[in-house]
């Protein structure tokens, strides 16, 4: 069975069988394969089999029709196509994105299915999206999925606003010109510019100071940005996705968040569900996390008793807590099978004590280098170093 996979930014968007010729691809619902996206034409591509039996692809009505060879990646109009063969068991593919589990949205529950449907419907739109939900429920995954499903040509740029001071946040967002301040030895593009034609994800949006909130609102209204120390306005166009685990409406009522910005951000909203509300997702999520860890800890699987033990836990930290628990259990389990006893490790055990002690093993240079690489973002540096954020903050204070 011959299949074509459509890639965007090296991520598979949709796979469909080549069951007839020609096959049209585009945003119009009359196409054989419908793709949503700002930069997908109504009739974007056509695929057909020539007299020699080879598949060719290219823009409709164009003479520049290229051969689609098995195993090769053919780039056309911001998309990449790959031809491969699959056994009969893999014939069933939807003609629209995303497939179950695509973009890291793993789960079989009704809430997860609705989440994927919501992503599919909002992805082609240009308005800002506010992603709400508890910590560890995959808000950045949702933002990334919105970007990939939109087929936007630009990059996906993510910023954690909670770990930045007011001055550093301004430099991160707007960038600066050479000589704008002491130490500005070269010009620096801010994330507004870097996300041009793509998607900008601002995590912990509720932590942005009021002064920066006003500037963000102006950029959303005018579409222009000026670097720190600069004189020229630069035109930018990006899809804004924000996320928070706080009640922005309450913050606005208390005067700590601009009400006009809140209304601008929440026109389109997605809410991620905590793991306790979708217990059906626990087992597939666990299997997904273990598969990601396989290169480091080996191929592991959960025993039936371990699965039952996991189903009785509340997981206030949601999927992130589940992943960390499985990582510790996989490290300390003997053999490929993770048993219920291996899951007894909790925040007070030796594994976590070792994690907390890891900050002591880092040199001052390691800490400074990580902070510099993440431009002062403590959350990003802690993630890179593999240490708790609170421990890293204590270390910074001592430095």
C-alpha cells in the first residue's frame, strides 16, 4: 500500500493512502486531502501517477511537476512530502489532522478527543488563543500543536514569562539595538521578531508586569515593534498563544492584569483537563513516557499491578508528576518490568534526595553558563541542568 506523509517543520501532519489518481491537496473542502493553514492555498498541490507508474507532485496547472520517489523528502510550497509503503493493516488514516497521539497529545478519553478537535478547529485561525489549565496538563504541547496544525511558515517561539525580571522580559520580548545599554555589544532580535510568520507562545502570561502588558496590547493592535534603544518600527505578524494556571479575570478585577488585554487574549480559549478527570489516559500516557525514556533507561513496561497502583493515585502534578514518577521507577527497577513496589518511590525517597543534591554538584560556571544560555530564565536553566527551580534560585542568591 503506497502512502504519502505530509510534513511541516519536520513533524508529520497527515498521512493518506494513494488509492486513486489524481489526488488534490488544499484548504478547500472539495479537495481529496484537506489541510488547514494560513499559507495553504485552496488547491495547493496535485499528485498523480504518470504513464511509467511513478507518482509526481506539484502546484496545480504548473509544468514543474517533480517525481515523488520512495524514501525521499520532496519540499513544495512550505510542505514536505514523503512516499512510503505500508502493510494492509495501516490502511486506516483520516484525511485531516491530527491523528490520535499526533503532536504529543496522547490519550483516548473523551476530554482528550475533544481537545484534539478543538486544536483542529482553532489552528487555521489567526486570533490569539488562551490556554488555561493546571500545572503539568500540557499547555505548551497544546500551543505547539496549534502551530504545527496551522502550517504557518515561521518558527514556534516559546517564552516563560514567570522566570524573567521586568527589564530582562522587555529585552526578551522587544530585543535591543547595539549600544542601547551597557553590555549591548550587538543587536538582538526579540521574540516578537523571531516569531514573525510563526507562533509566539507566552507561558505564565499572568506574571507579566502591567507596563509590559500595555506594550503587548499595542503590538497586538498595531502589529509593529520597536527594539530597546531603536528608532525604527518593524512590522511583525504572528499567532499569539498564551497560557496560565491563574484566574486572569480575577487578577483583572484586582487591578493586577489589564482588563482590555484579558478580553483581547481570551476570545479563543482552550482548557486542558487534569489527569484525575481523565483516568482512561493514564495507561497510554505511561506507555508514551516509557517509550521516550527507552534510550536512557532501556525498554520498560508496567506490570498489571503497577497500573492498578497508578490508577489509585491522585497526581496533583498531572502528567508531569506521572512522568517523573515513571522515570524514577524505571531507573530503580530491575529488569524490563516495572512492578508495583518500584512505584513506592516518592518525594521523600533517595531518588529525590539525589535530585535535590544535584545542585550541590554543579559548579558556579555551570550555573552561570546555563543562565546565560537561557537569558536569565531560571525555569529554562533549571530544566537544562536537571535540578528543581527552587534549588537553583537558592544557589543564585548565594552566588
